[in-house]
C-alpha cells in the first residue's frame, strides 16, 4: 500500500517561496493570481495493513514541523 | 570545563566552533551524530552550522532525529547548556528545545555578511559578558534564517527575556527582528549569526569571543 502525505504551511505563516511564484506568474502575464502557497507531497511505500495512526506518528515526529506546518494523509 | 561539538554529515562549522571553545579555555570533545551517548562530564554541547543531511525535508529536521540528538535533549532536560548556531539553531527548533521555527529568508536570498546585533538580554550565562543593549557585529550566512513565532509566542519571548539578540537591520524577515532565542531556563541558546566566526580581530570582528569566554568562565569560577 501507499500513503501520500501533503504538507503545507499553516494559514497565516508567511510563504516567501509561494510569494515569489506569485510574482513570477504575474510577470508571465497571468493576472489576478491572488495568492500562491507552496507545499510538499511525500509518497510512502508501506507494508499492507499500515494504519493511518502510524502515518500520523510519522508526520508528527518527522514529516511535518507542526509549529508551522499542517499535514493531510491520503491512504492509497 | 568540557564542551562537546557534534558533527553531522554536512556540518561545516564544527571545527571553527571547536576552536572557539578551545580558545576560550574549554576542553573540546568531538562527537559523531551516530553516537547515542555523549562523553562523560560534558558541560556544554555545541551544535554547529552547516547543511546537515543536505537540508533534506526541512533544515535540521533529520539531524534533530539522529541518535546523538536524543542525548542532547536529555542533557538539556537535566539543565545542561546547549549552544546551537545557524544550522544548529534550526536543529534546536526542530527538537523543540527552543521555541519557534525557521523558514526561507523573505527575500529568498542566501545572506552572507557581517550584521549588527543588539544584545537583548545580558543577564544570562551566555550573554553576561556584554552590556545590556550593546550593539555587536557578527557574521550571518544562511538561506533559512527567517524566524517564525506567532504573536502570542513573540509577546511571551519578548516579555520573558527569552530573546537573546535582535538584528539592527533585519536581513531575513525574522519576526521581531529575532536573531537568537533562549529556552525558558536560559541554558539553551539558538542563534543564526556565527559568533565562532568572530573570535579574533583578523576575522573582521572579535565580538563573538565574549559569548564563549563568559560561558566557559562561568564554569571555571563555579
């Protein structure tokens, strides 16, 4: 089985890289992009039967820094 | 007085940090990241700058979960002293030994230059060698030194004297111009600027020397 973890900066945490992407889109002529937030997607190959709880522990201990980041787990 | 300096794969300020401790009078032991135990009778642990584990995932995240860092956390929880500089500061935020987090500089640039710092709390074992409010010059060299704390945390840090240094001219977008913070007990200090690169006039500034001297002299006289 696989799990896909989406890690994003929490609302309200400044995202300098997202801002730079927004500016670059504007420079390319894509007007009206109100905001860009950049995150990461982490794909995990896991033994069958791995629980979401185990993946949650992975997120809490390593994959996300919950001081500034939030995460969503997708079991696939 | 014994200082342990940790080396991770990708650390590059470990030797400079060892020299800074030695020149201030400490006996230095070097520790590899896979060592699960620290040498006996270590008084201070230094976590150096660099790019531990290639900055993969998040700066400092993988180092913070290495065997030696569990020993560092135990040492700090026993009231031991820890100094984390640059990548070492990032490691300390990832272990939660100091509050807040560090993200990419607001201007997205790697900043490498001497900066002015104001000593915000000169009543700690790290900073009592400086006058309160003194302005000193120490170099920075980082891409991810943008300190983040929400308003509540920021107010607490400022109110409780946990801000060690602020930038006189903020180079990275840090909240509250923060360049370095203490743990609640003031025995763990994380800072982005490199005091170990300013320990003698030949380096352009010797303003970092007092930090090492003060910390080590505290043990000699104790």
